[in-house]
């Protein structure tokens, strides 16, 4: 796989892959669930468990790509009296300070980027500029936006503004992406490609699609950046089946199920789960 030399995030991910000798593990965490203080503790647990990259979710009122587990996590976060976009960035800065060499990625939707810092509907570009500036200061190197079509005018604007701040827009490819569109997204991709393993929304699934390995191999052949698989992966044994066919694995809903079941023990359980995931990704002989 040839990584684009113009993508700092892609180069950093490749460097970590070389150091670790295995695909990377990127756990997801919705910020503010069950609290912003707890988010720092749980992120620290993920880092101690060996996470290679962290994907941090910005809560949003209409998370169309997320299933019920993460939707409830976002509701819990946004219902807190101390919830604010400032708290999101302050918490991200604290997480970044725990282990500055570990790349951080935001997952959010288009509205918070274009409206989170806008004084009026006419200030979308100003809002995006401030969003990227604050993201970069907080240690964010990539941005996943599920409701952003790669060929939209908004995508072109955000790619330009993000590049100025050092934050790269991550391309997403799904099972129903047409061959033509897949090639276009792969050619334009920066940072990494987020391959959506299953149709529908995020959530834990008992089985991964039978043709997943074949699809991942197809995307990797076309891509100049690492390919990560997410949506539906919730167990280390599922991740193990993808070794040799993917550059990274993402798990998310399982963490918020653990938090929902018992927030007081979540950090310890998630640390062990992270260890199990990273162990499952060790290259097979």
C-alpha cells in the first residue's frame, strides 16, 4: 500500500503500523458520557490499554448514522448541565495531554462544524474556521463527518479550511457505494478511509458480512491511505478475522453499552477490552 506523502495523518498512521507490526485499533468514545470528567478517565483507560488512535464523538441532537446505544450516549451527554461546545474542546485538550503522540480524530456531523461557532446562518465559513482552529489546538488530526458527501461544495470548503489548520477530512465508503464513486473517494482520500462494514447505523452485531474481507481488499487496492473498518465491530474475535485485510479497526457502541450498564466500573472494563482488541490484532504467523 502506498500512502500519500501529502497526508500527515496517513504518514503518522503508517509509522505507528510499522512500529506495532499490526493493524491499528481506534476505539470510539462519545464525549460527555457519562460526564466530561469521566470521558478523560475512560480515554486514559483506552490509552493504557494500548489504543493507537482515539475517535472522539461530538454529541449532536440528530446523529443519523448512529444506532440506539450511541444515540442514548449523546442524549446523556447533552442533558448534562455543564454541556457546551467549549466543554467538548476543553475535554479533548485534556485527553490530548495524556499522550500527545497518539493521534485524535473527531466524529461529528455537519451542523456542529458549520453552526457551532456561528453568530448567524450567514457565518458558516467563520464557524468552520473557528472549529478547525480549536480542533487543531486540542490535538485533533482528522475529522469524520458521516453526513458530508465527499463531492459536495461543503466538502470542498471543509477540506480546504481543514488543511489550513492541519485537520484532514476522512473519506467514508459503505457497502452500497458504487464502483465509480468508490474509486473517486479512494483517489481523493486523506488521513484514512473509514469503511462502513454493514448497512444501517452503528451498533453491535453478532456477525460481520460474509463478503467484508473481499470488499476491504478492493478498497485497499484503490486507496493511497490506510483503510479502517468500523460499524458493527464489538468483539476482539471479530477484529481478529480482519488481520491481514485491513489497516485499522474501530469499535464504539460496545463502550457505551458498558457505560450504560455501570458507569462506575466502565473505565476498568474498557481498559481490559482495549487490551483484548489490540492483542487480537497481532499479526498472525
